[in-house]
C-alpha cells in the first residue's frame, strides 16, 4: 500500500466523518425551530441516520473483497448527495432522505478505512491509533463550526461538508487503491470455541456503548441551549467529544497488561456516575465532560476483548461494528420519546438509564466471557 495516499485521504475521511457525526446534535434545535418539529420527529432523524450507518457498515464489509476504490467512491457520492440534500432545507421528507443517503455513505467510509488502516505496514498500531485520533478531532471540530461560523446554520454547514466530501471523493476516484487482504481466523486460534451466546453479549455491549456515547453528543445541546444559548451549548458538546478523544490517549498510557473486561466495567461505572451528576442541571456541563473521559477507553478495549475472546474474520468485525452502531439509533431515539412525553428535563434521566444499562450488560459479559480472556495490550482497531 502507498502509505502517503492513505495518510492523506484516509485521515481526511475520518476527520470528515467525525465532524459529520458530531455536528448533527447541536443543529437539532435549529432544525426543530425551522420545521416546527416535536422531539419524536427529531428522533426519527437520529434513528434513520444510525440505521443507515449500520447498513452502510455491513454492506461496505461485503463489497471490499476485491478493491477498496469502488466502495469508497460510491460511499463518498452517497454522502455528497445526502449532505447537499439536507443543506437545501426542503420539505422534511427530503431531509430524511438526505440523512439516509449520508448515513449509508458514512458507514461505508468507516468500514473501508478501518479495514485499510489495519493493513498499513502489517496492521500498524500507529496507523490505527492515528485514525482514531483524527475521528476524535473531527468530532471536536463539528460543534466548533457553529461557534466559529454562527451565521451558517444547517444550510452552510451541510453544504460545506458536502463539498469537502466531493473533493475527497474525486481524489479517491483517481487513487491507486490497494487490494484488500481480508483475513480468516488462524488455524488453532479457537475461533470456533464460542457460539451465538458470547457473540451476542459482545454485540449487546457494543450496542449499548454506542448509544451511551451518541446520547450526550445528540441531546446535550438541546438540554443546555435554553440556559446557555446555542453557541455555548454547541461548545459544551464539543468539549464532550474532546474529553472522549483525550481519554483515549490517556487510556493508552495505562498498564499494558490488564484484563480488558475489568477495564470496560470500571469505565462503565464511572460513566454512569458522571451521568448521575448531570441530573443536576447546574452540574450537567461538567458532568458530560466527565462522561466523555469515562467512556473513552470502552470502545477500543471492547473490540480488543472481543477479538481476543472470539478470533474472527475481518467481515465479522465489520458485522459487530454494524450491529453496534444500531445502538446509536435506538437509545438516543428512546431519549427522544422520553422528551416528547416529559420535556427536556427527561434528557439526563434517559442518558442515565443508558449508562446503567451499559454497566449491567458489561457485567454480564464479563461474568460469562471475561473469565477466559487473558490480559492484553490496550491496542485495537478504532471505529
């Protein structure tokens, strides 16, 4: 693989999709006012986007067996059309269509570049960690766009992201893409030791985690905007993603030999405690930053835990990512239903419920699968 192309295009792609993911939450109040929507309508947008992302992740894993380029170009075009459709602010139905197309393309980008990152210099840990950092940096940049460009609104933000994606897609179209090297499980690796049950537990853990991670990013701005204003609320959302990024860098400095399941459980407990603090609206801005720090190591460590306990083919990891991403639709969507029923005060209640559910699922997974998982270095593929 020509590493220069990957470092320029792959990292640009991950910065872009990180920005797209994080900018949607702070823009929800603007869309709500523009279209005079209820919380249930906003939940439809959130759910549709993440269902589309799940489908794109799974389809992307199926379509890269021969070459990265066709799948990545198709994913880029879907994102361009979707983002520009949203930016037009036409009828609400067209906004939902745009979210569907952009979500499928987002999932394809995520899977394609994740697999590609694992093949740089023979599964280079450095490339994988840097991809994760660039995704986090994009997540910080998304809400900051609203602070630095307050007059842009959804039209300007989504149009700018769509045009950026168009330039990236054009570069991908002429890029001499590498040939994928999809790996099966090594002989004697124990890939067949487990069946559906343990696999389902890891899927459930990742499902709930993604919902917990996406919840504050989606709803924090809606909760804080009436008190702080949209710009300040967007800034606090940006700080949540910044804490998540910093926390992952800190996690890399932890002792290298540690039981991954125990780390995930302790991180889940700390995240639930921080979400409990957010029940006090005065503490909510700080509490959500602490939530980001606590959640930080869970995703990469869960992937490491899964791959060590259930050695699998590349497409199985893609399937895990796809199913896990569905949690980013279901749990924030459920919070939206609570808001519809009880108002904005139900946001911290719903987010705390997600955190407590994460603790329960991780504890069950650790009880049934953790006892046979040896301690491993804290290195794993990013989202």
